[in-house]
C-alpha cells in the first residue's frame, strides 16, 4: 500500500482549479505533518493554509514553476492549484529545521495522494514578496510551499536513458515524463 502511494505521489503542475479543497482537508494534511518525526522533537514548523480563491491568487505569483520546461510559465487560469500549505520555521524554537520540512512535506504529499489529490513542492519561491503579501512576521522563515489540487495531467515515470539526462519533459500530448535512475544504479556494493 505505501508503495502505491509513493508511486502515485508525483509532482503535478496542472490541476482542475474548479475542484475545491476544503480547509478541513488542508488541516488534515497539516496534522499528518504535525505527527511526523521531528529532530530533537523540537517541532519548529508552523503552517499557513490557503483554500480560498482570494488567498490563492496572492500565493500563486510568488512561485517559480518547472525550471526544466523553459517555454512554460506555469499553469494557466483554470489549471492552478486549489490550495496551498506554506511551511515555516519558527526561529524562536529553532534556527535549523534539520530534516523536519522534508519529512513533513512527504507526509503531506502522501496524505494528499491518498485523498486523490496531487501536489507540487516549491523551494523556488519569491520569499520576500510572499512574506510582504501575507504579512508573515520575521520570526518565521519560509521554508517551502506545497501547491495542491486534483491533478489535471498525467505523469509517467521513465527509466533513465543512456544519456543520463534527468530532466523531466512533456511530449506532444502534454504527458509529463520523469526519468528515474534504476535501482541497480542506486545501491552501491562496497
């Protein structure tokens, strides 16, 4: 079952924007993050959730979409995320998030996959603009943003070809292809 969720948990960049996500669903996903492991059990992560059209419109322009797809500026209107979770580090609790945000993000995205949703984790964020737009106090460091919605695209895993090119790409039918290294190439026999 966990393997099915991991395989289903792809990075989606186009969504059915009209399929709304309830605030309670975002809270359920944050609760999965809350229950996840935390370095030294400090639990320094805090979250801002957004499921309203108005707030989503404030978050969207601060994200940088699909760096490998040079001719695509991100999802068009109607294909944008229906919700966001902004992950913050409370610097009054800890100055170092350690690995917490990675674990918490994976918990959120696996929970989203279980609910039939998809997501995209953003490290490439205009943090200064997002901070100003949402009036985020300086005591919080913006770690990442998770965009969520009902996926409107197909994402296919491919075996990495001999060129070793790891860049994802879209074909003429807009199917998103993601090369993955072979298991044999990942495990070292030392």
